[in-house]
C-alpha cells in the first residue's frame, strides 16, 4: 500500500471528505485537511531491506475557529493512530492563525510517524 493510499484510507472521510495531499484546491469550504509527506525512508538492516518504510507526515487542519481546528486535528490523530500499532503522533501542539490566507482561518497541525509496507 502506498503512503497516500494509507493516509486516504484512514482520514479520507474526515472534514466532509475535504482532504488534500500537499495543496488544497482554491479556498475549499472549512474545515479541510492538507497532509504533506515530510520524509519516507525505507527501513533497512546491515544486510537486507525489511519491506517497510517509516514516513513522517505533517497534517494541517484549517477551520473557521480555533476550537474546530483543534477538534478536527484530534479526529485526525485518532484516525491515524488509535488501534494502529504502526503510527504514533509526534507533535500535536501547534496552532496558528492564518489571516494571510483568509480572515478568520485557523490552522492546527500534527506530525505523525507511520511505519508501513509499501
């Protein structure tokens, strides 16, 4: 399974299905999610490839209020990590105000590490 297919399977239905890789379409309705693969490294040993990769994914949730952004971020972390031994949330503490993009647009972020078989 590709990283994109894995992320889509876990969070594709959140935020009304408004989930985008790397860049959102022009100003979608809020809330929406943009996820970015930060790194994707094959797991190897000294003598073999382990048929696994470890990826770091940054997830950005955009919403009209800080509370809604935080709520959807929690849903994303739960969908990506809960019940899945292959994923863990690394950093879920960032919240920003994105008035440069649009007035009253809030961004909550989470970094999630996933080990998967590509």
